[in-house]
């Protein structure tokens, strides 16, 4: 598309560093390319969440290659599965490839779709446990975490790709609802397994371990309601991502520093990073929807 050259006065203003003229020319260029300035800004911001989401996948892949195994309790592939070790290596390579793909604009949509699909088998394995042991809240939280990664990939794909349709609209809505419901299950496990949850909270954080186990369960539930309803969904998802980030900084990274040779701890950090990225993706998906409605 042809773009007009800056006029003489504008050229001098650019040379002088006039911010108003520069901003106006940038906005005009975006409009000439069929893109509103607000949407361009939203697109730039949306890259961060999906990149963190991809970083979690890359870490899962690297850990899988190093240990020749799946991601501990988060990827509960039975030992009886034929060629399990070979499948673990194949999955690890796939995670690295898809996680790297989302780091680049041209391959972001494909990478996000691939990651969503890669997490499906693990969500299914946890769903089987939910069906077999519906009274065990731990099975629900395990399924919830994997479902959040599956649906985060769907929303990342939607944000990174073009095209619309009634089927896609409903798939995105379902993904957002399932993502929110995933954190309802995590809220419940915080309360129903209070002693175990409190044990993860560092003792040095006031006012106490049980307080934060109960409070973070409440924060999970509030975020879930907001994301499902769409009322303050962007804020809720941002705060959810921040909380997951705090979990990583206060629980999982210190645990990794203390036990750097433990496969489980590396997987826990990969899972936490992927969940952080997934929540961040949801926040920026909401931001893109808001920007599009204004545009």
C-alpha cells in the first residue's frame, strides 16, 4: 500500500523530535493500513502472555528431554503405555517446537493451536481420574490445571489469527468459560485440602499459612466468576496472572534452588510458568476484545 511522504513542515518537526507530529503520523500510517492505533497497541501487548505460555512449554520440553519422562503428576501417563519413553521424548520435542513457534508472529497462531492440542491428552488422563474418583477433589484440580492450559491455547490462537465465524465464536466462549471453571476447582482444593495447601505457603509470610491458603482460594474463585461472566474479566485475569507469578517467586523457584536435581520441581516450575502465561493470555484476549469494540 502506498504511503504519502511527510510534508516539509512535518519533516522538520520529525527532525526536531516533535512528539505530537510523530504520534499523529504513526496513527495515520496505522489507519492507512486498515488498523486502528488502539488495536495496534493491543496486538503488541498481547505478545507477552503467549510468549510466557510458550516459555512454560519449552521448559516442559527441555525437562522431558533431560529426564526422558513426562511432566510428573501434571502429565500422568501410565507406566504401562507401550514405548512410553519414546513417546516422552517425542512429546518433549513437540513442546519445544510449539513453545518456540509462539515466540514469532508468523508462527504464533500455529504454535498456540499446537500447544492447545498437546495439552489435551493430559487433560483427558485427569478427566478419567475425575470420572473414576469424583469424590477426590485432587482429581478435579489436576484436570482444572490442564484444562486451563488447553483453553489458554485456544484463546491465544484466537488472538493471533484472523477469521471469524459462528463456530469459532462458540468455541472461544466455551474456552473462556472452561478456563474460569478450572479455577473454581483450584479454589475448592485450596479449602477442602486446607492443611496440604497451607503447607506450600512459606512460613515467613504473615499473617500465616492457613490465612493465605484460604485467601488465595477466594482469589481463585473471584477471578473465575469475573472471567466466566466477562465482568471485569481483563482485570481479574491480570490479577490471577500476578498471583500465579507470586506462587512461582515464593514457592517454586526457592524449591528449585534448594533441590535443583529434582524432576518434580522442574516440572512444577514449568507448569506454573505455563499457567501464568495462560492467565496472561486471557487478560490480553479481553484487552483485544475491548480494543476491537472501540475500533
